[in-house]
């Protein structure tokens, strides 16, 4: 006869829960033996001896907490498929409290459930094993057949209760173990922050690599074709003297537009990722920025070694955007750029003698600059009182 699904459902996966509880009882039994050893022969009688008999086993269990933690983590992984990450600390009070308090209580509950399984199984199968009793023993019990029916019903009810309790205690034990034997919330948060930081660093590096790729493609592809076009148009303008004036004007206009497109593409390429930055580093790239600026710019770069490409790129764009703001808004007569490395910090300072009053929320590009700096965990600050001077200070992290 097929048993209905509703009757079988409480027993689905119960074998794993029972095995999990049995393993927990064995683990905690070993711990309880350690605690009970001083009391096996009647125990000490003096107060100091009693105190020692209590504290020494507890200290031993506390010292064994890392080993017990590994055993419990294995038990959850092997029996329930629950993976508990290794805690950040080998030893902590959270682990000790579990092994000295929660673990024994849960093991006691598990032992009671296992006894319930045994008693209920015996009661539910009473009609199977009762025939093994001597006939006179059975006949001595008046109405034993009716009593056995009640015992069987009670045994079946006990089996359902044991199945429910097995799952409930196993889940409770798993939650307690995950909370006490795994990383603490602070450790989890630290790990998450590290993962997010690594992920963001990877995104920044990928974006920087993509900018370099686009710069190379533009420089080696479209830019070269535009240069070739401009050269051909220039040759045509010089050599083709018998063309009508209208045709010569068209060639002249096309030549001018090609040169303008080349200049715009050069600015775009430098804005993406200047080749000189990758080839020769910050000093040469910033010197190039200073030479192209329409006002005097003093550049001082003091680096014992080159920072990572991503940090170099951020430092370059900080100076580039800051100088662009000086030219557009500051009404300054000069600017100074200072780049130095202090241990694990790359310090970038851009100052000018302009009118001041720069506001990061005013749409001058300073807000975007702050976000770019923050993308690599850097700090951005600006001092720009009305009347000047304006000083942009950026600190970027560098690996030692």
C-alpha cells in the first residue's frame, strides 16, 4: 500500500538530521567527559579543590575551542551541507560560549530526541517484537492485544514528533553554529569591504586599460588616416594649379577641416590617456600639460618610483582638470603643480593666484574630479576663499 505524501513529508531528509544530532552528541560527550573526570571517584571535598576541579576542565575546553570549532564545522558541512567560513580569529569568546553552553544544551536536546526515536520505534513495532516474548508473559497481561494497539498509536505519534524535533533542533544548532563559530558580524563586514574594494579596484583598472586601448586605436588608426588625408589635400592644393577657383577653395576648406579634426582628435586622445603618461610617467606628462597651458605653470614632481597605472592616470587627470579650471575661471597669472610621494601616499597639489571662490557644486568639474579621486579611495579637498588663492589638494593611495 502506498503511503500518502502528506504522511511521508515529515520524514523527508530526517536521516541527515538524525545523523547530525548523533554526531553532535558524540562531540559534546567527549567534552563532558573532560569536565567529569575530576568527579569520577567522588570528587574533591575541599572548597579550593572543588574550584580547581571546575576551572581546570573549563580552561582545557576553552583552550581546545579551535579544535572543537573545526570539528563542529566539519559536522555541519558533512551532515547538513552547511559551510561555515573560517573565523578570522583562531580563538574567541564566541566560540568558547558555544562549546561550554550552547553546544551542551543542544546536544542534550539531541540526546533526548534520539531517545524519543528509540522509544517510539520500539512502541510502534510492538506487534513485531511482542511475539518474541514467552507466551506466559503475554497471557499474564490481560488485554495485551488492545494495549499493544494503544502503544503502537503512541509510538507512531512519537515518531512524527521525533521527526519534527530532529529537524527543529538541527536547524537551531546550525543557526547557532553559524552565528558563534563563523566570522563575527564585524569580520564579515571587513571581508565585504575588502571584496568591494578589490572589485572596485578591478573596475578602475579595467576602465583605465580600456581608455589606453581606445587611445592606441585612435592614435594608430583614425588619427593616422586623418594625417594622411591632410597631407594629400595639402599636396593637391600646392600641385594642382590648373583647377578652377571653386575647386581650389573646396580643397583648401577640406584641408583646413582635416587639420582641425586632427587637433580635436589629439585633444581627445590626450583626454583619454596620453601616450607620454604610459611611456615616460607623470613628470613628462605633466610637463606637457604645462607647456600647452596659456599661462606660466611651475611643475615639480618628486617620485622615487612610479605608482600604479591607475593612480598615475587619476593624478594626471586631477592636474589636467584643475589647470583647465584655472584657465577658464580663476583669472590667474600663474599656477603651481606639486606632486610628491610620502610612503604610501601620492600627494598632488595644484594652486593658482586667481580670484578664488571656486565651488565644487558650481559645475566647474570639481565634483567630477572628487568622484574620480574617490574611485581609488583617495581624498580630495579644495581651499578657495574669495580673492584667492585656490589650492586643490589630493591624496592618492600607493602600494609600498
